[in-house]
C-alpha cells in the first residue's frame, strides 16, 4: 500500500456525514447547485445585497455571504441558515427571531468573539451548529439549555485555551463534537460523561500533553477519534476502554514515546490506525494483538501508518515483526518506514527488517517479493 494516505477530517465534504442525516457540506453544495440552475432558468441576475433563498417542500434554505446584508425577518419555515464571512464580533440576536424550525446554523469565518447565553433559545429544533474559524475564547454557561436536539457541534479553529464541562450542559443528543485547531492544553475530568451517543470526537491540532483517564468513559458508540497534532507523550492503559466500536484512530504527529501493552486492547473493529510522526523506538509485546488478524477473518479495511518514528530494529521488535508481515498489505508508506538503529540496520525498511528476522531464507535476488530493502524518501 505504497500510496498517499488519505487525509480524513471529521468535518470535511469528502468524508463526514452528520449523524442521522445528509452531510451538511453536501447539503450546502446541492443547495448552491440548485440555486444556480434556478437562476439560470429564470435568467434573473441575483441581487448581490440579498441573501440567496431556496424553497423546498421541507422548508427554506438561506445562505448569506458579503456583500449581502445580514438577514432579518426570515421566513418561519427556514430550516437552514448560513451566515459566513461577515466581520461579526457578536451574533445579532435578531437574526434567529421567528425561525423556530431551524435545523442547521452555519456561522463560520465571522470573527465571533463571544456568544450570548440566550442566542440559541429561539431555535430549539437546531441539530447542527458550525462555528468554525471564529475567535471564541469561551462559551457562556447555559448556551445549550434549549438545544436538546443538537447532534453536531463544530468549534474548529477558534481560540479556546480551556474547556469547562458546564459549557456543554443541555446537550442530550450530541453525536459529533469537533474541537480541533484550538489551543487546548488540558481537558477537565468528566467532560464527556453524559454523551453516551457520541460517534465522532475530534481533539486534533491542539496542545494537549495528557488526557484525563476518564475522557472516554461516557461515550459508548465512538467510531472516529482524532488525537493527532498534539503533544501527547504516553498512550496509557485504559484510555480507550470501552470503545469496542472504534473504527478510526488518529494519533499521528504527537510526541509518543511510550505506549502501554494493553492500550489498544478490545479495539476489534479498528479499520484505520495512524501512529506516524511520533517518537516510537519500540512497543511492548501484545500491543498489536487486538488488531488486524487476517487469519482470524478480521482485516483492517483501511490500513495503518507507523512511519516517521525512530524504530530500533532488533529482536525486541519480534512481536511487531510478525504482525507487520501478516498485515503488510495494509501498511501505508512501507518503503519509507525506516529503521533508525542499530547502526547496521539504519536506513533499512522496517518491513525488510521484519522479513529478514522471520524469513531470512526467503530473500532472493530481488529481495522479498519485490519489497524495497532500503528506505526511499
């Protein structure tokens, strides 16, 4: 599998689906396409100062970008509202008046610095709230007191340095939480204790050095977990318990040098593991035992990446060697996953080291089935 590994974001047009419904970005794209078709058919030039409105049997969708003016007096059947790329430091409360049926609210790229604790009270049916790329440093306690239906909350790329459990009180249906791209250094205990239905959690690209031991004790249905791009040094025992449904785990671009032997125990549904660009030299025996067992009929569907580490390729890696050979077809960047030590092995591919250790007699004139013996960069 020597190919570019797909970048999988928890909030991207190419991958994410809002739980229980159509992908939010896809729905926006379809709306814009329908708008273009409708405008072309009627040969009417759109008013640049007016928001674009599309009517359907389910309700109205409204999209506003500059130079359009901020919306007001919206139709009562509005179910989708996008107000993006305005220079707003605060959200005018009048925008959400009279739209009690609103289900999706997109407020990305506005420069919002604060929100009123009462701003969401007029929209009790809201299911998706996107606050990507604003300047929020905190959320007011009580913001979600009337948001029992909200299942997707995106706070990506704001300026959050701390997080309080009280900020999320009132969320009873949350399935997707994206806190990536902030400045979080630590998380409070019990943060996710009440979110048993959470499926997607993105904590990537923060400054987290450790995680509370009970972080994942609340969610029981987690499928996607992003911890990439932080400063984690240890993957401890018990952190990922009891995530039996976890399918995608991203731990890349941290500072991991130590992992517990049982850290991945019980992850029987895992289809993608990314441990690339860490400080791993070795891993304890048993670390891989729950993953990728082709002989037992449990294959990793998408693959794994352990490149960008400084592997010490000696007999202490025998457990990894066997697992690597058994799962080599699912390995990303296998010709650039290298041995760093000892000196005699420096520059060799980890897979070649594994084959040499397990099957030295199998090496022919062309190596092991055409596999590269030395790393390519």
